[in-house]
């Protein structure tokens, strides 16, 4: 009887140690090009909360640039940064070149938060940063699809994805403010 109980306990202990959380990669592993063609290393953001958002200039949600910039200005000195990734994946709503996108953002919304080079956020040519953001095997949180322009990804100070926010949720939503401030 003792032998059976010991065997069962042994099996349970082995099984419990084999159960592991999905490994979590970090956004800090990525290097990309910014909108001006310069290298941008996400490891430079260690210790900061990051909001990543895919953007477009000709979308009904484009006015979110204004609230994104306000949010950035309010919290940029509190270890928070917004990173914009222009993408033309939804109905051709970001047709411009990097230079045109940069000029549009500056002229219409005074954008000062870092903007990266135009990429693809879905499909066969999805950028590696978005492969990380949308794949549970990489981000350790969940599989998800980019639903539309201005979907937001919240990344903690260690570079881990902690929440995906709907494109329709405004950048100054209380849930986002509370996350930044905690």
C-alpha cells in the first residue's frame, strides 16, 4: 500500500513539474527602423511601459492621433512611451510613404511620440514585432488578430505583453490611464 501511494505521489510530482507556463519572449529583443530610416532598439525601453499602436492616416479612427499625443505628453516623463507603426493592411487607409506619413502626423496632430517605418501587421508579410504581439507561443499571453487600425498593445516594464485593447477604445480610456498610473 505504501509503495502504491509513493508511486502515485511520485507521478503527481513529475506531472506538476512538467506543467509550465507558456514562455514569454520580450519586445526588448526587437530592432526596427523608425519612420526616418534610423535604427530603433526596443531594448532601450527597458523599465518603461509601452503602448504599441498600428496607425493609418485615412481611417475614421485617425483622430486618435490627437489623444495618443496628449497621453504621450502627459506621461512621457513617467516611464511611458507610445510607439506607432503605420500599416496599410485595412482598406488601403495608409497609402503614403514614410515621409508623407511623418509630415501628415506632424502637420495635423503634432505627433512627437516615436513612429516607426511602415510595416504589415497581418498576413504572410506580417512584421516580426506583430508576430510577437499576436502569437501566444511568442508573447505568452494570447493569440489575437489585429482587428483594425489603432489596435493597442500594452507592454510592461519587462517587455511582456499584458493586454490587447480594441481599436475603438480611445487612448485616454480609464483602463489605460489606470494601467499607466499603477
